């Protein structure tokens, strides 16, 4: 897992809450900073791919381990 500037633990939250929380967290970051998101909702994989496309933020990494989904999103 690469370096990141802020972490958001959205474990136990279902769609669309992880995305909404990520959006809020990203708004407090500077351009180029990276948000690390942890989620447990399998739907979040597709959600974050779509979120990155729609918002122009870059999805650097998307991994799954033991039912936990981790994402690195770089603010545009």
C-alpha cells in the first residue's frame, strides 16, 4: 500500500455511504493528496471506479483482503 495523506474507515457502511464519506474527506484535501479508504461493502469496488470516472479523481489502487476493500484515491 502506497503512502497516503488521510485515511477513511468506512467499514460496515453500505452504498452509497462510503462514497459520500470519501467525497467529504477529499474536499478537505489539497490537489494531489491521496485518500486511503477501507470499506466492507463489495459494491464499493464498482462504486469507486465510477466515482473516479465521474469526478476526475484518480483511483490509484483497489485491493481486497479478508473481506476488506481498500482504495487509494488521488485528488485531482
